[in-house]
């Protein structure tokens, strides 16, 4: 029997017994796809191929394919669950309803801390591309500005994301055309060949998964989507499929010019690729596209994290004041302001390189809970194959990340579990 959370009966939204407005359902399928793409086709594709190539060598494309398979399993599980529980919070709600309160809490905690680190990484990436000497100051300003956009309502966020996605896709298309159409195409060596071994491919897949995880934003907006039982299962795989095609084209194009070794050494892989392809005039455009991508990711990330904070606050796992919904804008304004403040502090103090691995670890555990939740939906073996594959894949990729990321992530997730146990013990008394 399904376990129901205290603040959200049936996982379908705010408790009707509690006063105050709910969130407004204004997003259609197109809006949901754009928000997912704004999270996935972001700064990760401008930065992740370098460290992934160092780990996998010429096994980069198999690593991309493995990351995509795990992401597809996760997306399918998330879509099925979101159709059944169309409430803000995503896997926090699914874990709570299907597995019990502890697993919901753990998923929500993993998502909030992991994606908060992602927010800081995206803000710092934008700062590094726009003004390297003042990267931290630009990052903080970006967080403040985009928190204000989200505060104005989810429709404004969707339209801003639509513009950013269009700009980023145009820049990536230019990179692909220039690299594949240049006389340097093929000079970098084989696109696929001997890799650094299974361990390297797994580590690279874990790093590349960072760029695929944005479809969760669609599920966390379940309370603001029109006809969620139909819209979310359509939007998630569509956004994921578009992102995979874009990533594969970009990786093939860049590998054809730089090769795996050159790509592994690159600090700005796409900018280095267009320069090597004989188009140095395109480098500033690529830098601007990278900044736009980072800002698009940051916009969607703050949107998703604040909705999970809202859901956890409704269940009193976080301070109840964070569950407030603005009476006019109909957004969780206190949660958005709190998330923005924490991200601003991290953006002022953190290192972007440390944030990526930590975020990947937390998000992979988040999706492990999603797959475990989807496993419980039906006893049929056929419907359990994808959740089982997703669960195994998430755990394998999480523990294949660099050991520093695993240690830091496990420590923070363990601290969250300890906090939950102490709160339960105090409540029992």
C-alpha cells in the first residue's frame, strides 16, 4: 500500500486543509520541453567533454552512449511517476509515496544539495566566460538577477529559457558545421578507438551524466504543468532525445578536430575546436554561447531546487515558512529567495571544478531512488526492466566518479540521513 506524506495527500499537491494559494498550471508540452532543454543543453556541453575525454580517451562516445542509456531509464521512470504524482518535488514525492518517508527525505536532500552545487557551478562558468578576472562577482550578480526572474512567475522563466535555448543551439550548430566542414576534420585521429578501459569509460559516463540530468526539472514542475499525466511523459523523453542528438553531434565534431588527447587537454574545448578548425573569429561567439548556456542552466536549476524545497517544507522536513506561495505571482517565493541566497554565497566562495563531481554524485543517488520507486509501480517483469537497469546504472556511475567526489558526496548524504534520524527520535519523544 502506498505511504502518504503528511503535507501532500496522494502526492498531488498542497494539503487542501492548509490555507493559501496553490501554484498555477500554465505550462504546456512545449514550455516543459524548453525548460528541460534549458537545463540539459547548458554549460555542461561546453566544459564536460574535456575531463570526460581525459578519463575515457577515445572511449568518449561509448561513455556518452552509456550516460544516455542511464538517463533514458531515469527519464522513463520519472515520467511514469510524474504522471501518477503530478506535484512539485519530483523524486522527493515519489520516494516518499512509494518507498516511505526516509527515502523521500534522502532523495530530496540529495537533490537540493547536489543541484545547489550545480547552480554555483553554472554561475561560476558564466562568470569565467564573461569576465574571467571578476568571475565570482559576475556569478553572484547572475544569481541575483535570475532569482528575480524566477520570482516574477514561472511563465517568465519559461520565456527567458526559450530565448537562451535558441541562442545556445545556434552556437552549437555553428561549432558542428565549422568543425566538420573544415580541412582539419579527421586530423585529430579516430573518433572511436581504444579507450582507457572500462573504469575510464564509467568515470567519463558519470561526468557526462551531469549534462543530462536537466529533465528532472520537468518532473519537479508537475504542479505547474497543464494536464501533467499527458504532458510530462511526452516532454521528458522528447527533451532528452533532442539533447542526446545535440551532444553526439558536438562530441563527434570536436573529436574530429582535436582528437581525444587534444580534447582532454583543452580548458575550453569548443572554443579550442573552432580555433583549430581555422575559424578564430567564432571563438568570441562560442564564449558568449557558453555564458548564455550557463545562465540558462542556472535559471532552470534555481526553478527546480526551489520547488523541491517547497515540497519538503510542506512536509515540515524544512522550515514551514519556505512553503509559502506568493499570492500574486503564485510561485514559492520564500523558497526561491532562500535557494538564491545559498547559491550566491557558494558562487562567491566555491571552485567550479569541485562542484561538478559532487553534484553528479548527489543527482545519481536521487535518480537511484526514482528508479527504485518506479520498480514498485507494477509486479510485471517487463515494466521493471528499465527501473532495474536505471538503478544499477546510477549506483555504478556514482561510485565510478573521482574518489574525492564520492567521499564528499557520501559524507553530505550521510549527514542528511543522520539529521533525519535525530528528528525522528526527537519527535518520538
